[in-house]
């Protein structure tokens, strides 16, 4: 990931907080979609969509091979998502719980 020197007017953690607040401030799927399309390249959106697509399958306990066959998402990406589901900061699990995805209490 690209790192830049810290801008004295807005430290990196403040900029990240500001982005999180902007995301939280959106009130509809259409607003979020518009924001993401303005913020991200098509490739970045595709990567995020691929990662999110495999979450329900991983929570159901499906094999990486089956997930790949059903989604065409690479085994490497599936493994990365699985690692963050198990050892990440809890973001995938929080979002999955809010969406009532399989296997989330």
C-alpha cells in the first residue's frame, strides 16, 4: 500500500477517521454506490466486490475450490478474506452480522 509523508494539516489517522465518517454519513445504497464510484477506480471496486462476495460462502464453511468455482474469485483472494475473517479487526464479521449472512450469530 502506498504511504505518503504525513500532511501536517491532516494526519493520516484523522484522514482515515474523516473517510469513515463520510461513509457513515451516507444514507442509502444509491448514495454509497455513487460515493464509491467517485472515490475508487473500477478495478478497486471489483476487488472489494470479489472479497465481499466470498464472505457468505466462507461463513457457510464451503471449500476454497467450491467458492472459486461458484464465483470465479481467485483462491488467493479467498484465502486472504478467510484470514481476515479469522484474524482481522472484526470488520467482515460486523458487516456480515448486520447483513444476517450465514453462520453469523
